[in-house]
């Protein structure tokens, strides 16, 4: 494992914490044992001495002494049978043992009974303490230790689990240079920093993927759109030079220039990482600009609209309108398009066949190249969709009485 890795640091910290907890547990257990021994010896040593003194007095341990002893809530056993019954019981535990010069003192526990075993110069006594039994605090220390240990282990597991996406994320980020934009590993609803970092990287990767695909479409669109004027220009250079042909050649270059400007605007839209600049413009001005770019005849565009002010990017929105007009004329048998307004919506209508597929299918950048030309709108609708979305508009479609109706709807902000 890499010693500079955050996982190595966390693992080492966890191991050190476990070692410190175990050492603390051992110290506490030892201290608790010593404390209990000290308490029991202080409690029972005077009792043992009292029995010793009485034993060596004239009369020894008599009935009266036992009665007085019982009054202190102690019961004294002097006969061998009861003493052996306790001392040799398998359940008997030695809690404390202290040896003196010529005597032995033990504290025994059997279930919930506590005894004092005393042996002095060959004479054995057993005293049952009927007061409250001394509780062993070790069980509480073990319980606390177990809780701390389990908490540490669970914390370690949860921390590693939370940080585990970092390993996958590191590998995925290192593959970004190879244009591997698959970040499915980062799907998560968690709100922790690692999950949020993964989601941000995923969004970035998706944006890079979209830009890459969009640039591919952009290049293919350039090739497609420039092919016609270049072919026309080549043809004009090979025929007889006259004023009319020179004018047509000039129009070809104007068309090429407008296409290059249009492509530059589209590329700006595709690669922009910020919101496009918008302002208020009259619809009539946008339509005039779109018709100039397209170089269509006036009678091909029929306008029945209210000259509203639109908050849009003038250049980009003009391109979207241009493409809508171009598609409407291109796929209409009468080569005409009618433009209307309804509230904030802009409507483009043309006669022709109903779209074969749902409108969303035509937004796919490579859809045009997978279908026959009569069933597609080329790359135009892909560009229209993205430009409208950038300007807070959306495109809808319906077909009524042999008329295709494309509606640009203002989105609610």
C-alpha cells in the first residue's frame, strides 16, 4: 500500500487507536483488580484478626462469640464439613488471596454468596458475609471496552466505504485523457463530500463527452453545408466569365462567409461553459437576419405574426430560425413556410408529409446519417434544439390537416 495514500493513513490511525484502547483496557482492568483487592482486604482483615484473637483466648470461639458475630450479619463456620463444601465447590471463585507469615486469608464467591476463608497455624475458619456482595466492576470495563472497540471498527468500515469511490474515481479521472467518459461508478444520492465530488466529476465527464460528440457533429455539418457552395463555385469558375456569372460567384463567397460565421456561432454555443449573452430584439429583425443568411425569396416566407420583443442571443437565435425556415421550405411541396405567433410562442407551418418518427429522434446528432434523407431533417433539428434550449425555448411538433406545425415555446424560468 502506498504510504502516502489516505487509506494507508486511516488504516494506521485505526490500528494505533485499537492498540491504545487495548492498553487502556489492560491498565483499567489491572487498576480495578487492585482497587477491589485493597477494598476487600481493608474490609475483612479486621474480621480475621478478631477471629484470631478470640481463638487464642481462653475459651476460644464459643457460642456467645458466634451469636455476637451473627449480630454483625456474619455467619462463622468452624466444622470441616461445611468448610470443605464451600472451598472445594467447583463454582467457588477466589477473588482475593493474601498470605501472611503464618496465616492465609482468601475471599471466595459462590454464585451470590461471599465468604472469608481464614487459616492460621493449622486451624481453618470460614465466614459468610451476609451483607451486600462485593460487585466486580470488571464486567462494566469489559462492556465499555467492547462498545468502544465495536464503535471504532464500525467507524473504520464506514470511513473506508465512504472513501472507496476515491479509488475508482482516481482511475476514471486518469482515463479522461483517453476520452473514456464512463463515470457510472459515481451514481449516488449521498450528500457527503466524496459522493458530491464524484457526481461533479461525472457531470464534467458528461459535459466533455457532449462537447466531443457535438464537435464531431459540428465538423460533419461543416463538411455537409460547405459542399454545395464549393461545388457551385467550382462550376462557376469553369464556365464563361460574364457579369451574371461573376455576380453568382460573388453570392457563393458571401454564402461561404455567412456559413463560416454561422459555424463559429454554433461552435461557441457547443463549447461554452457559461450562459450565453442575451438581450431584447424584435422578432421581425431576427427573421430578416435569418432570411438574409439563407438567401431566400420574399414570397417563400409568409408572415402572420405580431412583432414581439424576444430575450435571446441574436446571432444564435437567428441561426435556429434560419434552420426552421430552411427545413420548412426544403420539405414542402409548395416551397413555402408560414410564420405565426401565439402569446409568447413562435410557430412555423409548412405543407408536407408528417414526420415518420417522434421529434426527439431527430435531435440525435447522428440520426440523419442513419436514415434515408427523405426521412430526416439532417443536422438542422439537432442544432435548433440546442440553440433554443440555450435561449430558454423548447420545440414541439404536431401535424394537422396536412400541415407540419413546429412551435417554439418559451420555457418558464
